[in-house]
C-alpha cells in the first residue's frame, strides 16, 4: 500500500525471562481496514495486541500510532492518545456488579466527564449500536448469553467514539450463527463509523467474511501480511494446513460461493 499506516510496528521484541515471544517483528495497520491476525498457539497474538494498546511495554522496538511513538509520550499525552482506541477483550471483561448500561457509562463518566444521567443515556445508544435490545441495558452480565456479553463489551469499546477498534478473539465461544452475525456487525460498524480494526482471531469464517488483509504470526515474527489470496499461497507448512484444510476450504466456499458454482 502506498499510504502511510495508522499504526506502525517496527523491530518489536517481547521477552518474558528467557521466553522470547516476538523478535524484530514488523506490522502495519492502515486507515479503514480490518486486519486479521492469526497464528498457532503461543505465537503471541494477544501479546502483540496488548503491546500496541499500551498494556504491555515491549522489550525492544518502536510502536507508532497516529504518527506518535508511544514510548516517547508523556503519561498524559499517552492517555489522550489511548482514548482513541476501543478494546474488546476475549472474555468481555465486564464488571459483573454493574448493569450493561452502567458498564458502558463508566468510561463516559471517567474519561469524557459526562454526568451519570447523560452517560447512561449515551450508553443506551451504544448498546443499541451493538445490536442489543433496549431491555438489555438494565441486565447484569451473569444473566446474558455469550453473544450478548460480546455485544455489550463491544458497546463499551465504542463508548468514547474510537478511531481504532482492537478485538481479541471476538467470536470465541459463540455458536456459528452468533459468530456470523458478529462478523456482519463489525463490517457494518467499520463502514458506518469509519473505524480501523485490529482483529485477533482463529476463526476462518471471520477471516474470509470480514478481513481486508491477514497477518500470520510464526517464528516470533509476521510471516506474511497481505490479502487472503496472497496469504493462502505463501510457502509455509502451517499456513497451508490452516487455510487448505477442510475448515479452510469450507470457509472459502461460504465466502465465495460463486467460485464453486
């Protein structure tokens, strides 16, 4: 791509004692795209996400977001920049003692300075945007299905009108129908809100349905980051097994049925 990346990762290394997760890793996220990040177990997909959003300080390397080097910013400047992110963690990370409305309102009160009444009114809008019915606002997480929890967590991630949305295994634990609906929702929100999306997943259907590009992590680095048509043909044993096995073929047929007609 010839345009400047929104997020630019260069020479990233993450080490935990003697265990090296990433070493000299490079990756870009471009404005308006949905980038899927995949890899085998232990390749550090979630570690990479946490490094970019500032929850984990890398051992080495440079992470530039909106043209700013995260490691060089003051704590206040970094906090302001990180408010332009929305993050959906794998397990939702909702506060179980708060209703959905209160969960989504919390960042609006703490970071946007809204009154409780205004924050809760806006929270109801965000919950609706995430596809939840009005009555869900007063429910607690324990009363919800896995799909509703994911949508509530998405509503909270959207609370501060982020420019970049980070999703960590958003369809994990969902049934196929719920996962497909969530994929369509992400596409709709990206197009309607102009979001850029960094999406960690192992779900082949999500990759084929929603992602503009796919980055594959292997051997502590990004093995390839490109359109799926290019990634599929990369000479790598894990990539071949992952994309050309029965599930990969099924996901490809579902996304491109005309090709098999």
